[in-house]
């Protein structure tokens, strides 16, 4: 893997057996990757990147502003996402049961003991995210078991740093990233389908992609939504 620099932006350069050029900007830090056909030299790759500089800069800016928002203190007024929608957090002190409520399609209300710590507030919200996912995922599994023709023995939700989902093909088990609770339902459904399709094909090869296109024609754009913004030329 090589590297080129365009206007002070470092770009990873990858040569692959592909016909088209793929330019991708990844969250959370705006890393840029350029995949080009094997015969293309550095100069041509640099010229291509240069011609897309406005686009690259715009995408990177989007991530750096998002990144600033990810340092969370779980205090009233902060914005947090649920199911692809932005909500305003409100911390409400209670001596009753500690819980989370969605209010007026606008607020996520955290009911907590007076003087709760950041960790406690974060944990309450995470547990709520987890419960919601655990409630929603079975309906997707049931729907897609019929369409794909595979069975899921068990599913789980866990916090993962680098992947949206993972699976154990032999045990027919899938794991879904807790972070998907914040994303639009189509993203969650895509990851469930993706992991289930692995029961038919282990690798991300053409067979796998053909299955995905058959079952979920829009999978590629959802993948981009989750993993970065891609430009194909
Ligand atoms: Zn996969």
C-alpha cells in the first residue's frame, strides 16, 4: 500500500484488480483511501485525487465536526442519537426507578438519582440502547430467515470498536454492535442480513456480494452510510 499527499492531505493508495476508481473518506477522523486499477501510476492517481479535492475536503469537514460532538458528558442539552434520529438529552433527578424515556419525539430523558456520575448516566443509556436492540433484532432475524433460508440459533449485542457485526458460522450465532441502536433501522437490518448471509458464504467475495444484491439491492449505499462516504469513478 502506497501513500500520496495532495494539498497536505495524506491519501492511502491501494492498487487492486478493479476497473473503477474508488475514493473513500472514513469516519471518525476523515482518513482518505484511494483504490485504483493496477496499471494506474502515482501521477494519474494524484491528479484524480486533486480533481476531487473539494469533495474530499467537504467530507472530511463533516467528520471533524461530528468528532467534536463525540466527547460526551451525558448532561442536559447534549445531542444523542437513537434509531437514526437526533434527540436532546435531559437528565432528570428522581428518587424513584432509574430509567430512560423518549419524550415528544425530541428528548431522551434520563431519570437518575441526584448527583449521578458520567459513568452511571452513560451506563443507563447504553443499557436502554441494548434493550431496544434486543427487542427489535428478533423481528429482523425472523423475517430474513424465511428469505435467506438460514437459521440463527442465537444473537447477541455487544460494544465493538471496529466492526458493526460479527458471526460464528458453525454455531449459527450473530453479534450486533451496540452502536447500531443510534443508526437508522435500515442500517441495523443491513448488518443483520450481512451476518446471516455469511452462513451461506464466509468471505466477502463475489458470491457474497451477489447474495447481498439479490436480498438487499440497496446494501452498498447502506454500507457507505455506515463505513464512510465513497465516490466511484
Ligand atoms: Zn462480513
